[in-house]
C-alpha cells in the first residue's frame, strides 16, 4: 500500500506536494481544474516543473489526477458529450505534463438508454482520451456506485469496456471501496471480496489495477448511494482492514477521498487510521507461524488454516 489522499491544489498544482508531506501521505490525487466548472484552469507551465521537482524531493510514490465529476461520456446530448471528452483530454494533458501515473474518471450515465447504447458513446470517447496517454500516464476507469444508470457498476461492465477498447495497453482501472460496497460487494468479507478480485484478475488482469480509493460508506451495502464517510465512521468500519489487507491489493496508490474531521478532506489522522487498518488487515490475511501454532487444535485452528490458504 502507498497511503495517500485527495488533496487541494489551491495556490498552484505543485502545492499539493506540500500538503501531502504535511499529513504523511506518500501518494496523492488532485483535480487539474476546479471540479465545479467546465472551464479548464490555465496552469503556469513553471508549476509543472515545480511539481515534478517537489515530488522527487518529497519522495511521493504515486500521483493520480481525478477528472471532473460533471463529465458524462455516455451522454446522448451532443454538447455535454463533447464538453466531457474535451475535459477528459485536457485532464490527460495536464496529467502527462506533471508525469502523473494516471487519470481516474467516472464514465457517466446512459440516463436510462441502457448499457449497450451507452457504450456507443463511451468507447469512441475513451479512444480519443487514450490517444493522449503516455507510457507513464494511464487512463483509469473507476468503478461506479451504480446509481442512475451509471456505467462501470460491476467488474463485468469494467471488463466489457476494456475488451471494447481492444485491451489498450494504457487502459486500467481504479477500485473504490465505498462504490464496491454500495454496489453490493461486501468488502469486509474475505470470501465476497476475493470473488470480486478474482473476477478482476480473470476478466481484466491485475496488471491493469493501478489505484485504490479507500472510503468508508455512509450508506448501506447494495444501496447504490455514493456517500463517503471517514475511516471507521461508516458502514464498513473496522472491516476495511479486510479490503486493505487483501494480498492482491498490495503496493498500489491507496487514496482517501473522505470528508475529514471538518469537511476539508483527509488529514494526518485519517492517514494514520489508514496505516493502522492496513497493518491489521495484513496480519489477519497472513497469520504468522507463531500465531498459528499458538491456536488450539480443532475448529478454530482449521478455520485459521483455511483463511491462510485462501490469502
Ligand atoms: Zn472514488
Ligand atoms: Zn464516490
């Protein structure tokens, strides 16, 4: 795990690195423009250089950019669609300029027209965005919370997208723990989570899984409501350690998109909680030989053994 957080770029894109350092974050996610407007930010190119210098100094291991929430690549409305594609391409250009590892985006909603009809818009949009990728900077589809016809609500839908794009070598995915939960995947249950991750491995490939979003859920399992909660304060609770400790989810930028104590985003305490939950999850996923030996024979011991085999 490379613990990280979504951080502000207020004062220049490079200032996100200072914020990451201040809270002990080793990876980060940023918007490349204000998330509330279509108008792109006119960045001073000198800030791109500052960003890269500061990133190296601070030893930040993972950097991802998040595209606007406004965009809808499945929109049947020609104007919204074109704005969406243009915005995604702009985001990709800025991401490449700062040598980010990827651009994460929500596909959008077919607005009732159906998944197949949505694909006819989404696939050419992604082809255009993929043209702007670099070897370093990938395009990463985020799984959706599943509300209102959103595309990418299941591993199956993500896999169909990757297939339709011919398995493009720079196309990847980002899995969000809250979105999985509200889409009906119990990320606190080792067996349910493993089923999901095994499907990712089989249908998409783990090499395409490039980032995680770690958010507790302020809405019930399968509710399709996208409400993030601070770690330990939502429906996932301490069960997040199962998600964080999963052996096939290690070594990735793991980004918090939580409200934080005052609604201003993740702070040092959230990062610490992330580290603690991860540590607990790793321990549970791989019990050491001493712990296993200390267990009494019988039911408990055999269950621990079964868990170890699966992990
Ligand atoms: Zn997310
Ligand atoms: Zn969300």
